[in-house]
C-alpha cells in the first residue's frame, strides 16, 4: 500500500482540479479545439483519479510487476508524452495536406486571373474596324445600290449625298 501524506494528496488533487479548470477555460475561450483537447482532458481526469485513489497506482504496479510506484508514474508520463507527440504529428500532417491543397488551388486561381487579364488587354477583332455610322448601317449597305454615295463613301451621310460640299 502507498503511504502518501495527506498534505501531498490534497496538493495533488487541487493541482489536478486547477489543471482541469484551465483546460475548460481554454475550451470556452476557443483557444483549444475540442477534438485536440481530449488527450488533455484524459490526462487531467487520470491525475485526479490517481490523487484521490492512490491505490490504483499500487494495483497497476503489481499488474505490470514494477518494483517502485514512481517507476510506474514515470512510465505512464512517458506513454502520455508519446501519445501527445503522435496526436500532434497527426494534426500537423493534416494541416500540411490542407496547405498543399490551398497552395495548388491558389496557383490555379492566379493562372485563371492572368488569362482573364490577358483577354481584357488583347484587342478584339471588332475593335480594329471603324464603327458603323448608324445602328442600321449594315442593313442599308446590303440593300442599297453601289452607286449610292453614302454607301461608297462611309464618311458621307445620306442627307448630304445630293448636296455639294464647299
């Protein structure tokens, strides 16, 4: 059986509860995401359980045939750190894949913008031809005779066709 002094036990319980409260405050302020906080919450609950019921450590020590309870605590802490590192590696890998996808999408969008800007800057085939004089000029040109001065001389208006110029 483990003999833990009551003052140390109370200190461990208070410290574990403060740790749990800090985790909940971080969750409430959205400084910590719920899916990433599961491992932190589990560690806080285990710390409270070990502080309230130190007999759990003695039972686990006997199950794993570990000589000293402190060795079990260090082993559990080592396992916790490994799980934390694995969890963070998974998160970083997911973010890396998302960043790669975003970079590729941005490159495609930039290329599309460049092509659209080039299309806007390039002259259209209609812009090089002189604009028609009237909205119905193409229709008149097809029906008018070639002797009509307004058709043969686009600068001459139909109303000025019969009058001489100075």
